[in-house]
């Protein structure tokens, strides 16, 4: 679990960078089998006017390019917020076997709160899910962001 905490630290760093473009501070990293980061991303919807520019999608694309393959079956995704349905679908389709996340998303989460796409037995790939890694810090960053928006 210590490695999950370290990976979440990297994801939190990505999330903080999203604040510079007024994007919701969500960050993600994809770590390869040897423990090195092969992809990283932060929300860039505001920065790029792209509704699909979620942290996880950006990290998945970067990891696939870095590894030269779409199957990320030996990687782990660490993300500061529970993935939404789009991102959970991308995790399943890219065959990522493990997702670690910090804060729950009670409104749109798809890894156990609203939906559970990552462990949906009717799909062709199932994902191990580890929750609550640095949860207070991840959710605090989001709470502060939205408090400033109001």
C-alpha cells in the first residue's frame, strides 16, 4: 500500500496543476509493471474546450503512446477521484487491471458509488479497485476548489 500512497502523491501533483487553467483539480498517473510512470494527466476540459479531456483519458492515451500498445494489462491507474462512466469504460477497454483512487464521487462515480463498471461481470474485463488512498487530501482539494467557485 505504500506504493499506492506514493503514486497518489504524483496524481495529486497533477491535480494541483489543473488549478492553473481553472479545471477541476483531478489528476491521474499510470504506472507500469516496473513501477515507473508511463502516463500522467490532469483535467484539461477548460484548457482545451474538450469534454473528454479527463485526467484518466489523458493518462491512458499517454501510456498507450509510451508503451506502443493499447493493452495496458500490466499497469495501474492511480487517480484522485473515483472514475466517471467514460473513464471507467476506457479503463476496461484498455485492460488496466488495477485502479487506485482517493475520493469517492457520490454524484457520478462508476467504481462503486453510483455505478460499478470496473467490476461489472457482464463485461469482458474486470478491475481490482483500491479506494480511499489519501482520501482526505483528494477530497479536500476538490472541496476547496468548488468553495472558491461559489
